[in-house]
């Protein structure tokens, strides 16, 4: 008891006096730490914007030393170099830099809560050309090409059957190919039925041609990104792309000591390639990615600025499902400075919730009083413990594996959190535990000054630990403590997957109704005018019909059928040819724009982007960390609404949403919004405030599991391996899907309709001719 009082008094004195003035150390590392271009020796960048916010909120001052060494610190010959050495030698109080939280570093120093995730990603140069020799064949899918060939052959047969001439079937096949390739009509059509069929075939040919040109243009405009790797694991499948990392630091350790099979294979390949894979500095890696067919792997926040700056020749692939380099970026302090660490950590989590870390905007919050941070420390042993653990069913984090046959025993549990806890206590075999479910099935909300849910049970000492997907928030940290987060909780939203529908009238939508009406009136008017001012062929039995055919032939780029002999007719034709050319050009250009817009997938790309889509409604749950993140229905109801409503976006934490995207009926898409404010500091295991020793032991183990890839193996087990949906192509920025049979249904309907009408007219002509012969024969017989 006396020991506890002494620790309490020491903590109280330190809390009031320790954070008045801090000596910080850093190193230039844009965009986290940079020198101001205007004010000499003034430091700017993300870390110092954050440090300025913290010092303003917590009412302390700091001065900074700039270290000019390479790296943040290497452990060589049983001692540290760089920033780590300066901190351990007590020359400074805090490292202000994007220092990755690793289990090995935690053996020497302590860290604040991470202010940014350190997910791994890679940059490669943007491919500026596509060297596929048969790329044009991918404009239409296979079904369209087959149907197109069948249609050409069918039309050739119909022409052959409806024309009373000695022309062979092979000539008609040549005719259809001549028309479809805009080479004009090789010979004149005599019968009325053949001309009607030809009109519909010309329209069909024009539409197919413009669609081909439009889609090919759209594909080149949006650039084909499908031939690039989409994840770090995917690099193993691209033999023509080399890859590598810096040969020092947290990323190097993440690969070297990983238990993740894919990372082990990648690391062995890098060792085999030697200098072709490893680089000495970050800048060398980026330069190598720009100039070679090389993927430079590092932490995504470091890579992000390089894709947003000139010469704009890099693409970034963020691999959220891969192991991270550690537990995120945090500020480093000496192990004895737990007071400063706890104060800064609590404020960092609050800034994450409020969105200030995402925006680093003007501070609009009252300064916090340091005397409010008075916590009682009671040291306990991690060994020989029995933990009473509370949890709740929330797939895939916690599920019932099998119901107990004994009514008095607890059911066996499975899930990500259960596997995680078993991995954690592997290093503490003397820990015993038992589970129970929370009574009200809630995580915990503060209602009228009282906590409910799992937080309430833990705060009232009814349980020892919460094992669930519990978000670390600043409000909760005032009542309980958390381990290091075992999973990030970026916000995202679910939207209904776009379903491809048959577009019977898609090509008619290129022009609006008024344009089509004016176009038809213009064609009719031109045909009549040309007929009136041109000497028609006296042998032609329906001259007006010939002029209508002539007009349609010109408009569909098949060339004129009638060549006027007088000057007035020639002048009219010249102007109509120009008009036809412009109409076809406008049609093709607009169709290209439509396909390009479709390729760019006109759906929201971030939570902020939802404001730019007025036809979308969006929402979230009315309780929990997500609702508080938006400043202050259930998840199940929100997901069902997104499944049923094609214009509804359900916002929640991405791990939950990702799980439901992989569940049948497979009609949801997930958009993760990395730059939006988060709901807090990720998911952590909650303990009583007195259980600091357990927290430190569990946190150390969680960081180790982050580094060696075992957490990623668990995530693959409970998300990817449980996938009930067919694998779909993941789009990075653009898609280049071929024109499908559904998009061309209207064209083939037009062609079928024209052929049908032509055949009907041919049957009428045959019947009429037969009837005339019968009448003549009867009259002859009567005579």
C-alpha cells in the first residue's frame, strides 16, 4: 500500500510539472519535417503542425534540434545511433518525427499513440503506352464479335434471297463487308425490299463503326491500368517488374523478420537480386521507380507526396491487406516519461476523432488543464492471472464456433479477436481466462453520466478485459486504458454494386428528342427538294423513294446513290455532305464522351465526395464511435439498406464493411476514405486503468504480431479466405471494359427489325407478282 501511495505522489508531481518545456529532436524528412522557405531555420511539415497543436492545447513550449544523420537510428554493436541515441543519452526529451513503432524499439523507448498509420505500399512509373498488337480486338467482347459475324452473314443471305439477280452469295458477303467498313455500296439495289433492308443495315453499320471508334478512343483516353500490380503480393506475378526497399529501418525489418509467407518469398527474391533491389536512401528508391521498371516499397505516407508532385509520373498502390511495418508513426520518449506519453497520447486520439489531424486546421478548442490528468498507477504481475473477458458476437471478429451441449457451459468461440488473443498469450502461458457476453449487446456509450455496454462493465470492475473490435477514443480513455491498436479503423462506405442492364435505347440518347426530330425533318426536306430540282430517272418506278434512299446512304457514310446533273442539285449535295459529316462527327464525339465517362466510373470516390453526388443519400449508425466521429439504425440495417437502395451510401469503419462486401448476395462495393478523419485510434483491447502492466505486455506482443505479419495472416483467414463472392477486378482509377452484348442490344434490334420489314415487303412483292400472274393467266384462259 505504501508503494502505491509513493507511485501516486510521484505521478502527481510529474503530471503537474513535466510537460512545461520539452527539448525535441528531428530530422528533415518531407512532408513530415521541412525547412520553411520564407523564415530561415523555421521548421514546418506535418509533424510540426501537429506539435504546434499539441503545445497549444496542452500549454507547453518546446525547442528543436535538427539531426543531420541518415535514418532515425540503427542498433549496431549493442548501441543505438542517430535520434534514438540522442534520446537514450538524455540529450533530448522527445523525438518529433514519423518514427515507426516497432517491438524492438519499444524495448528501449516508449511511444505515444500513433498519429498516423504506417501501411505499406509501393510506387511505380506510370505506363504511357500499351504495346498490345491486337488491342483493337478488345473493344468488343467475344460475344459481340461472334454475333456481328453471324449478323453479316445473315444479312448477306437475306440480300441474296430477296434480290432477283444473278449475283452470287459471295458477292453479297463482299457487299456487307464493304458497307460495314464504310467503303460504300459496290452495286445498286433494284428491289424495294432490298433497299429497305439496306437502309437498316447502313444505320446498323454506322452505329457499330462509331461505337468502335468511340470505345477505342475512350480506352486510350483513360489509359489502361489493368496490366499493373494491385497489391504488394501481386508483385510476385509480374516477372518483368523488379522491386525493392531501403536496406535499413522498419520496412527492412518488416520483410526480414516476417512470418508472412509472401513477404518471406519477396525478401528472398530481393536478397537474390542484391543491389538491383535494395537502395541506400528513400530518394534513391523513388528515383529508381521513376527511371526503371521498378516498384519501390515503403510506408504509404512517405510515398504519397511523390505522386502528387511534378513530374507526375508515378502511381501509388496502397496495400491495406498486407502486413504493416509496425504499429504506425508515433513520437518517441524515454521509458520513464510515461506521464508525458499518456498526456500526449490522449490528446492525439482526441485530435484524430475531431478531424484536426486530418486537416490540421485552426485550433478552436479551449486549452486543457494538465491537472485533470491524474491517474493512479498500481503495478500488478502479468503472470498467474485469471482474466474475466467480456465480448460480443460481431463476425468476423467474434463468432460462435459451436454451441455447448452442456447448458451450464459457455459456447466455444472463434474469430479474428479470439485467434489474436491466443497469439498474444503464447508468450504468457500462465494466464488463464474465461469469456462471457455483454448483457446489453453494446460496445459502450456514456448516457446521463453512466456507461453502458462493455465499457460500463469494465469501468464498474465487473470484468477484467474487453476483447472485441472496440475503437480507441479519447472519451473512453478517460475511463479505461487500451493496448496498442491491433487494426486500423479507417472510415469507408458501402454502395450498391452497379449492375449492367440491357440498353435498348442507349444510342438514341446521344442526341436528345428535339435533335432527332429536326434531323428526320431535315432528311425528309432534303430528299423532297433534291427530287424537285433534279431530273429523275424515267425508268425508276418510285423516284421519290430513290431520293430518300440516297439521303440515308449519304448520312450513313455509304456514298451517294444518285448523282445530280444540274448545278442546283450539285450545290445542295455538297452542303448536305458537309452536314452529314458534321452529324457523324458529333455523334462519334458524344458517344466517345459517354464511354469515357462510363470508364471513369461516375460514383463517389471518398466520403467528402458524397457531397458532390446529390442523387445519393448516406448515413451511419446512431451510436458508437462512427457517429461520434461525425459529431454525435444499427449496422445490420444500414448494410441491408445499401444492398437494396442503389443510391444509398452506408458509412462505417472499413473492417466491418469489407467483411460484408465479401458476403452473398455480392452486390456491394466498398470505398475506403484514407484521407478522411478516423473514428479514433483503431481497434484495441481495453483493460482497467490499474492494469498497466498487462497493457504494456499485450501492446508489446501486438506490435510484434504487426511486424512479423501474423496479424495479416489472421486478417486473410477471417476476411479473404471467407469470401463467398467471385473475384472481381479491383479498379484503381480507371476501367477499360469492352463493349458488352448488353450495350449493343439496341443496334442488333434495329438490324433485325430492318431485315424483318424487308422480308415482309419481299413476301408481299412475291405474293403480288403471283397474284398478277394468276389474274393474267385467268384472263388469257377466258379469252
